[in-house]
C-alpha cells in the first residue's frame, strides 16, 4: 500500500464516519497499512478548525495517545454546505496543496458518508467544479467515488442515481459499499462452500429442507430516528445486507475469484430471487414495529415505518428451486445475532424410528456475528449409562463446531478495514455492481408497492403494521409465517 491518497469524507461529523470510518482508518494506521503520504479531509456543515476536528475525532476514538497525534497530523477539515459551491472551491485549493507537497497528482477519493438526500447536491458540485476529474481539474481521471447505502429509495430512484453516477464517473471509479461483503464470515462462505468439495453435492433441494437467515439487533434506532424513519428496515438492511447473505448461500461457484466472475455469480443469485408480487405481500411478508417506536427522537408520531420484517421467499435456480428461505431482520430483538442456518431434510433412518429420532436433524449454522463460526448439528447415539439408562439405542443431537476465536485468535479484520483497503488498492470485488442492486431493488420495490396498496386501502386497519415488544422476535405473525409450514425459527 504505497500510493499516496487523499480521502474527502463528506458527512465527516456523522454516524458512519464516527463509528466506522475513523476507527477503521486509525486501526489501519496502527497496523502500518496506510501509505507514507495520506491525507483525510473531513467535509461537513459545522465549523471546526483542523485542530478542533482532530480533537473531536480523538475524543470519539477515546484516545490521546502519541500514535493518534501522529495519525491526526494527516487529518484536516473543510467547512462547507453540500449545496454551495464555496466549500468545494476551498476544497480544491486544499487538494492542490497536497499535490504540490507530494509533487504529483495524488489519488482522490470522495466518500459520500452523508444521508442519501445529499448525494445529488454533492455529485452536482463535484461535476460543476471539475473535482470529479481529479488532479488539475481536467487533466486526470485519477479519482474514485465511494457511495454508501441506501442506494436510492426504490428501483426508480436507484436507477436514476446510477445514471447520474455513470454520467460523471466510469464504472471502475465507483465503489458502492455494502459493508456486509467485507465481513470475514461472509467472505468465508466462498471458501467454505467451494473449497470443501463435500458440501457441493448436498447443497441443493435434494438434501436441503429450507434456509433461515436472521439479522437481529438488540438496539433500537439508537439516535438515528431521523434517518431510519424515512427508510425502514426493509430498505436499511434487507435490500442490501440480507440480499447479500442470501446470495452467499444461493450463488453458484464463480468461474474464478476474479472481480467480475465473483460479481457475476452474486448478481445471478440475486436476480434469481423470485418476486413476491404486491398481492402476495400480506401473506408472505410480515412487518412489525416495536412498541414505543413513536417516542424515539425524530420519529413521526404516526409513523408506519417498520422496524422488523420477516418473509418467505424462493430462489429460482435448479439448485434451490422449491427450497423456502425464511428471512427476518429486526431492531429491539432478544439478542444481537446475524446467522444463516441450512436445515437439511430430516432423514433419521427408518431403522432408528422405533428408538425415537430427535425432532430436529442436521442443521448447518453459519454465525456471521457475534461468536463468529460454524456449527453442524448432528444426530448421535447417547452413551449407555448403566446406572440409569435402559438398554438399547437412544438418540440425541450434538454440535460439531469451528469458531474464529479458537482457531484464529479473533474474528479477523473489521469489515470497514477491508472495505477501505480495497478502495485504496482499487479492488471492486466486494462492492456492488449496478445489476446486483437493480435486481435487489426490483424485489424490494414489489414489497413496498404491496405495502403502499394496503396502506391506501380499507384493509389497512386489519393488516396494518403489527406491534411487538422490545425483546421479542417480532410480532406473532412472524412465528406463524414459518409455523404454518410446519417449521420453526431456530434460535
Ligand atoms: C447498517 C444499518 O447498514 O448496518 C444499521 O444502517 C445496522 O441499521 C448496521 O445497525 C449493522 O451493521 P453491523 O456491522 O453492526 O452488523
């Protein structure tokens, strides 16, 4: 990692910069994984001097160590409004000075870490001031644009945003972030599935009964009411993180691990997710809102924004045809957990029937976080206990497991460290391509349409958003969604 870079973080005083970007940058610095010449410019509305901003970041990182003081020398601040030219002009002066100092055109990264309603204004100004063209404003294309989710509000706005990006940047300059792709446990799915030849033959409807994915957070909207209320959990995590988790399970082996082959395989899997038509939304998608949501700061008192969603879907590929995927995501759940369970068809052999097969059979659970690891639940014979046991055969279930902390002494790099490192080196493998996003928005937009049809109809009173209490796994309808098929949520 030797090429100098300057990263401009738009929205540098916001949540993402505070909780993810600066911690990851400082961690990379401590690991000596940043180049000798790097510059970070925070760009936001509030007024700070460079030094004040450095102190603010230090406080947020809870450090005043000498190492932080060294790191902070590379951090600057530029005050500006996203929709006013002035700030961008000051930015150009600052960027030119860095180029002069290094004596070359430094790679420029523009990181859009703002709420999405600012994207248009920022893109307009990057274009009109020619900042988008890089060093010398016109002489080079040596820039990259990093854009965070939510990428649009529905299919139409996502396509519109994509068109706008394509007018200004080439595809190789655009990094659309879904930080779940940067998680070690998500990346490991490729190795797990395709480096271990034993799984491929059983990874199909012939052996798999169904798949479950749970994305649960104990916290509520945690001070992000303003952002969340306009978005909801469907757009906030289902459109992106959940779709990517489904893709890791459903995708076929990529032709190679080259960027476009991996992205092709992911895109095909997402494209194969069968739409839930608006008319089926009421029976296949459950939306819930935790009790007390209306009292959260910056949330509308009559908000119908969902904080929980559960759905049953199918991936229409030869491998998975007919295998239901039950997925759920929610805030204020009983625990923090993101996991995927592959539930195999219960085949406890006829020979064992008279001894009692355990109700549940083989389940492979991939714990994305926390307690990162993989467990395979198996049926085993209970050891004979001469004092209490009856002679004969008794069966039970046991777990065979691997966890990151035992094997590797930790869970590996933080997702944003991986994401940033790949941006610096220009590797787009773990970033969304527009066709992946388009497919996932097509799927999600049908659900949004179904909800808005219900909302505007007389059925709304009967089918309106369901409440659940903090610490519950969503409304009871989420349990019914799976139980009516004779199955149960795991965990
Ligand atoms: C973000 C969502 O993309 O992912 C948040 O906007 C959510 O609502 C977060 O809390 C979860 O990320 P992680 O890495 O903490 O699991």
